[in-house]
C-alpha cells in the first residue's frame, strides 16, 4: 500500500510539473522501486531547474490560478470528503467526515513523527472504498496497514502514536474506545520497521513535492 501511495504521489507531482512547464505527463504509476527512483530523479532535476530560472511574472501567473484558502473546518472537511471514494455513499461519507472533523478539532500534534503516522491513519479512511469504510473490521485493518507502512517512531513517542491511532480507529468504527486486543495490534503496527528503500524514496519525494508546491505558490 505504501509503495502504491508513493507512486500515486509521484504522478501528482509530475502533473504539477507538467502544469508549470507546459509539457505532457506520464499518468501511469511506477511499478517498481527502480522505476520510482528513476522518475523521481528526473523530477528532482526539473524542480531544481525551475527554481533556478523562474521569473516573477511566471510566479504571479501561477499564484493567480491558485484556489482561495479554506477558511473553516466545515469547508475543509467537506473538501476532503468530496475527494474521497466515499463521497457519494452517505454512510461512508459520514464516517470519513467524522474522522476528519475529529482530527481537525483535536489539539495540534507538535511531534512530527506522531503527526505523520496519525495523518496516515486518517488518510487510510479517506482513501478507502465505501464498503471498507463502513465495515469496522475492514477499516481497522486498513488503518493498521497504513500505520505499519510508516517508519517506526522514536520509542519515547510510541505510546502517544498508539493512543492517537486508537482514537482514529474508535471514531472510524463508532465506538467509545477500542478493544484491548486492538490496542495491542496498534502497538505492534506502530513498532513495525518500515522498508528502508521506501523511506529514502519518501524523504526525497517529500522534498521535491514541497519545492513544486512552493513554485505553484502554495
């Protein structure tokens, strides 16, 4: 799942670059880490070139095309739900909205590792098909898989991560608190070492994506 997510993100970054350069983009996702690495290398070179040669006029044109900032939690939640596969399924859309709203209204998470893993858990709900979202067992498994795909956090924040993920699962499954056996599964998923090769790809993709968004005026 993590590989597919990174491949999809790379296609999205490539599409943004195509918008900037007026070129076409390969909309097929990479099918191997080697292809992912090669295509990301091309993106990195293009990004650096664009940063070096951009003009003020170009930036102004890009910024003018950017949508207005979302000003409320309700609007933010509605926008996320609209992008979810569950958008047209009332029961599933309600679950997605509940999960996103709970996260939006929660206290900000200051620790980056914790925030990244909680974000992955929430994204697992948003990206899941309606039949998965409305099945407590299936959506719990999807969240667990997303969490296990992430790099294991530092030991001192592992419990904070587990507690936060448990809250996401509780909201997604409509319970006050998750069962003890589920909590244990969360702890194990949090502690699962991620794929080092994908860790490296993700770090490079994060950097490239950030630079492209800066070029787009975001």
